[in-house]
C-alpha cells in the first residue's frame, strides 16, 4: 500500500512534520539525521517560506530526496535552499530531476541506503536490500527527485 496517498497519512502529515522538524533541529537529532534532513526554501511565486523534513541519501553528486507532493514545483528551476543536515545548518542549490530512467536508478540507490522508507512509497525492501522491480518502477513513476548540491563552504 502507498501510505502517501491515504487520507489518514495526509491528515497526520502536518503533525508528524512538526515533530520530526523539531527533532532534527534538537540536540537529539542523531537517531534520525543520518537519513532525514530539513529542507527549507522560499516559494517560487509566493515567496512563502517552506520547511519540510525529508529523507535523503548522498552520492558523488550530492544529496537526493524523492517526493510526490506538489512542493517540488518550487524547485523546477535551480533554487537556493537551506538544510538542517546532520545537526548543522548548510546551504545548497536544489533542482528537480524528472528523467524517468535517472529517477528509477537513483530511487533504487536511495532505498538501498534507506530501506525503511520503502513502506512510505509502497515498495517492499527485503532483508537483503532487494526490491520487486515492478513495485520499484510503479513508485518511481509517481516521484520526482530533488538533487541538492551543497555549497563548498557548507558541506558536512
């Protein structure tokens, strides 16, 4: 089941986000901050401040996160962002990646590093780290990847 599309999940999400955001900004961040960060930016049109806890994985190109929620539209073009990453405030530039092959390949990589996140995306991850290719492809079809390159001075 895809938890992100259920009514209960959508109703509970604002409460969960507040709690996780507070945890990641506290001195007790360590249990969660190895796979979660707070992503903050200003809306592209409205200028409104947004701040979301998101899962992330790191590779040679920087950080990646995945979402199906519409906030991603604010980073269709490069956007300066702030991150609460592993207990530190850092800055970077985020942009959306929508190439289906790249999203699928990087999402598989992401789930190998964050297997517990599979349930949020409707993908079962086995104890061996393997996923069902059909489940993975279905989930990736609904997702966009946000790629963030950290500023040189702000890297963790």
